[in-house]
């Protein structure tokens, strides 16, 4: 069997980082409203829970986490970013609780207080229970624990640390601590199933979100900010907004790629928006978008991606893909076990996503790109 080289993402220059807080944030109002209500409800009932956000890479999960953290801080909640070790290791959790969250957005209010003092950390760090460490906190109103890349939490299943992690998650999720603690988690599309492996399968109304593309209005508002606030455009930006929105499909990563390119070009042209400048924006935005796709598929070899492209060749953009069709396509080249493993890998990397009607490629325009790059007609 012919071995194809891995795709090389380094050949496309000027690739923007696809993680972190959004430079310009609009939309997600229903999610933020539900989260605000949860904060108030938790204080009133003195009970926290879990709030889970899942979605494909580049959909804006980390940016949304930042906005929610800011909302919590403005409501006098203590905010801490935790990692997986903290969920089973009381020493790590105690040390993490001694580090206040600092927002990366300049407009956010910084938190100076610590949930645990150095003396308190020494006192509880040797305790055998993470839950006991959490009990020792003394929050102003409540504690928001932020966990990113939450899809990996399922890897504790059938490990020596499973019982400890399950105990910690259940006490938080069921509101069994003596003060409100909310675990705000975000990850790829298998995150809910990963929590389910550890016994957390039901979420309160509004506390589970499958994040998708921005609405048309929010998308246009973000592009507007890039052009006007960042680019300092001197005229009506509507024609450029219309043109860029045709390429970004409401996807935050794409909006950032094209919006930043537009702002830089307008700055270079001293506030003017010319047809020639827009062509540059198209070219740079497309290069960045394709570099982003190549980073997403970097784990896979060309023959594996050809099998995936073959399985979606007759599927219209946005339509669900039969799991059997993908497995059948993979099984033409690999044995059944390898085909199943590859399907899991595609899902874990966010290239495929499970839905109610089947699997789909969640990133707009990546469906078309995969067929063009790895389909039977690709040169």
C-alpha cells in the first residue's frame, strides 16, 4: 500500500492562532443569559453544578469561556482555571486555587484575592480528598472552575484515578459542596459522552450547549468591528462586510482570519477600501483558512484523508453522513478494527462530529475543501 506524506501546514505563512479570547465579540446572547441566570440561581440555592459547552475546533469555545469568566467576575464570583490533574490530586487543586484568574482582555476586571492563602494551601495540600480542598475555600459569592479541552476527561475511565475524578465531578455537579461551585467546561463534540463515561450525563436546562456558527447579524457585527475599529476605514464598510461574509460562513476562526486581513489591508491603504485591496483580503483569508484546515488534519496521512473524502463525495454540504458509509470507505483500505480506530480519531480531532441524524464535518467549507484536496478528482 502506498504511503502518502502528512500534509505540511508550515508552507502557508501568516497563520493566525485559532484559540483564545475574541478580539471583537458579538452574539451568544442566549448562552450568556442562561449562564447569568445560573450564577444567580447558584447563589440563591447555595448549590452549583456543571455547565458544558461542546463544539468543533475554531467555533469560539475558548473565546466564550473568557466572556463567561468576565461575567462571573463582574458578579463577584471567584474564577479559577483548572487542569485535569486538579480533579484527582488535592495538592495540585490546592495550589491552583491559590492562583487567581487574570483575564486576557484589557477590559476585564482583574481579581486580586486568592481562594486559598499560602498557609491554607499548606494545611490542605496533603489531604487525601480534592472535595475536602474545595470545601476549604472561602468564596465571596461562589467559585467558577474553568476546564478547557474537556473532551479528554473521558480518558480517566477505567484508570486508577477514575474513582477520585468521578467523586469530584459528582459532588460539584450535584451541588454537594458547602458553597456554590460551578464547573464550566468546554471541549470538542464528544465531551458530553466523555462526562457520561464518568457518571455525569444529565445537565440542568440551559447548562449544556452545542456551539455552532454565529448568526448572520453577529457575524456582520464582528466583521464591522475589524474593519472600522481595527482598520480605521473611512467609508461605509457594508460592501466589504457583504463580501467577507460570503467566505466566513459565520465561523469565528474564519471571521478572525479574514477580518484581520481586511484591517491590515485597510491600514496599508490609509483607510481606503479598494477592489484591489479586497482581492488581497480574499487571497490572505483563503490561505489562512486552508492553513487552519491543514493543522486540523495534521495527524492523518493522505490515504486516510482520501478514504474520508471518498465517503463524503456524494454528500451535499451540510448534510449528515452515514457512519456506515464512512466505515465502509475506510474498510476498503484498512481492516475493520483500524477503520473503527480511524473513525474515532476523526471524531476526536473535530474533523467529524456526531449529530442526531449522523456524522457531519462541522467546520463550514472544510467539507468542500477536503473533497477538492483529497477527492478522486484532486490533482
